[in-house]
């Protein structure tokens, strides 16, 4: 069987619908027994010797002419894993809102005729740029320079915790270069709220408490410190510029969601976050990491892979806080996926 390439679609004649769509989920029926398939589907059929050619072209020529090599790598991998999938093209089977996706992948045992989609997949080369605003409800299939595949699931996230906040009032705090010191009311802030760190060391049971400028600004806003919030924020901007405001918005939102955010420096992120907290003496492991980025941030796949790999290596979820200048936040979770 020879296909015909026209307007970006390969037309297959004869009994193509019965052979390829009805039994194996390829393409879009056009009436009768004919079938339209995307070039990547035709390439897969060629690789299996199910068709003889497309306008006399074999697999090599078709891939070169249509530029579908990366798509073919992903398509074949998912087919080999036992999935039926369709190109995300307007008017094709299974396609509702196809924006931002290259393939719609159906649950195992189901196809385009069942109306159920398991994954919306976007194909990306390792050197492409990925706007963070384009992620969420999509699986990234990243093809590296060796042709190996890594899948990342991206979805919206809503941080939630169980920490109860019990703050003192009007504690004296001394602003230093990039932190604040509190000498009184230390136990209540540290033990029951996990604010700051003992100046004498983590296991010390006496001495002043050092607070980050984020913690000091948050506590000043809540009137827990007898310090003007504007002074703390001004110091924070001196230390790290306008990014301080975005990080403060995220810190406050995490506290508002009854979680406990602490520095994520040791994990290469802005925050490590505890979702269950009663006291420092009964501290469990943090659940997720947060990196604060602007809504127009663009990922390089390699950096994204590093973040997710590190988070997974320490058994944490990687979450990105897309935070604009007004403090509005969209949460995005990214994790490794094995289809």
C-alpha cells in the first residue's frame, strides 16, 4: 500500500480504515474505507512494514521531508509501551482542547473512539526553551541528544498543611545585614512555629533567635515583632532586589496554607516545606521544595531535569511558584513520569 502526502496529511487508500484505525487506532477516517494519518503515524507504519511507502518515499525520506524525527521517537516509544495515541490536531479523533500538546495518549486498552485521554503529551528537544506559563496539565516528553526519552508530568498544585499558628506580640528585633535577631520570646517562635534558628546552634536550648528577612517581614506584618514591616522589606530589597517581594509573597502564602516554609538552600531551591508540624522537637521530613519564578520564566530542559531529579532524590515534590509583581501566585508541580 502506497500513501499520498498532501497538505501535511498522508492519505491511505483501500481497506486502510479497517486495518489501521478500527483495529489499532491510527489516523482519522474520511468516509468509506480510506484513512488520513499524520506523517508521524505514516512513519510508524513504514517502520513496521505495514505500508510500502508514501509517494514512493521510505522511512528515511519521509522523516527528512516532514521533520518528524523527534515526534517519531516519542510516538514509537509510547506505542511500544502499549498505548494508542493520536496527533493533537483539530478535528481528529479524541481531540478536545489540544492546545499545548502534540499527542493525546489514551488509557491502555482504549483508543480514540472511547473519548478518554490519559496524557496530553508535548515533544521537546533537550535544547529547546520551555515557557513556564505553557505548562500544567501536560506531559513533557524530552528527547535528549542521544535519543533517550524522559517524561515529566506537569500539573497545578495547591499547598496545604496542618500547622497551627500561635504568634506572640511586639517582640523586639534587631535588624542586621541580611537577618534579624530576637532575644525574648524565642521558644514560642522557634519551638511552636519553627521560625528562625538558634544563634547558638540548632540543638541549643538558650540564646537569641536569628530570623531570615522573609521571616522577619512576615512576623512584622502580623505584629509579632515591634518592627516596621516596611523597614524589613526595604532591607530585603537592598539584599536581593525586587525578587525579595516575590519570595515574601510565596512565603506568606505557604504560611497562610498552614505549611511551614524554611530555607531550601541545601536543596538548591528557595524553600523546603513541611506540611505537618506541631513542634520542632517532633519534626518530620519536609514534603516538597519550592522555587520562585516569574510568570514569564523560561525553562531549559536540562535545568528542569536537575531540579526534578534532586527533589526526587531526597523524596520530595518539586513545585514552582509562578509569582508576578503583584504577588499573585500560580503553583506548578513537576515530577518524573513513567508511562
